[in-house]
C-alpha cells in the first residue's frame, strides 16, 4: 500500500524562503566570491535553487557523506564517501545542507573542513529539526525550523525515493 503523506511545505513556500535566504547571504558576502559546498546527496535540489538566487560570484563543489543509509534513524557513524575536488584554503566557504537533525553530519564536516584553513566557514540548512539534536552545531542560515517528523521531498529521501518531489511532505507513521 502506498504511504500516506501530508504536504508540509509547498513548492511556493520553499521557493519564497530560498530567495529570502539567498538575499541575506548575498548581502553578507557582497564583493567576495563564495565557494558553495553541497553535501550529497540530500542538498542537490536546494543548492541548485539557492545558488541561482545568489548575486555574488559563486563556485561550487560537492562532497558525499552518509550516516543514514536506507535507515530513518542515524547510525551515528558519519562516512565520507566522496571528498571535495578542489582545496578550500583561503576561501569563503558556505556548506549547504538540506536538513540538520542530530547534528552529527555537520559536526563531522565542520571538524574536517576547518583543518583545511578556509578563510571563513558558514553553514546554511534549509531545514532544522532541533528536537533531534545530539551535538550542537552553529547553523548560520536556516530556512525552516521543523518538528520531529519523517520528511521527504526536495532532496530528502525515503530509502532513496521521493527526492524529486517539488514540495516537502511528512510521511504518516505506518
Ligand atoms: C541526511 C541529510 C544530512 C544528514 C542530517 O543525509 O542530508 O546530511 O542526514 O542528519 P544528522 O544531522 O542527523 O546528521 P543522509 O545520511 O540521509 O544521506 P543523503 O544526503 O544521501 O540523504
């Protein structure tokens, strides 16, 4: 039987908020090139919309981290699956995430990337689920604070499916 879902954030709500975030980030980095680092796979849709709304010069790179596999609960062990393709030393780096839940992924990433001597290192997450937090991480730009529900769409997956939904939906518990 197909799972029951409820639309939680519409495509219009998401696009409006992404444009607002991009305006703030563009203002904060005015006059400086910004190196955007997307965390795959979940961030790829958010990042593509965000960077298209930025008015500063942008370069992009990606790395792949995984801690959930096909699970809905974090394994607690963050794995670096693929690394960046270019050095970040001396650059203003913006990490782009779809969601911060336990915080373990971003904690791992901040510890890792800060050893590479970026000029600055900031975090932007479309969704923040504070109830899930196990370690504190400084999120500099947040799209929406969300409750502790299983969310899919706009990059977020259900066992790899549903990332392509243009909206974000909550999956009803079975
Ligand atoms: C998801 C999401 C974040 C991370 C957040 O990634 O994209 O990277 O979990 O959770 P945390 O704050 O509890 O660490 P996931 O490991 O599911 O991989 P994916 O991006 O490929 O979906």
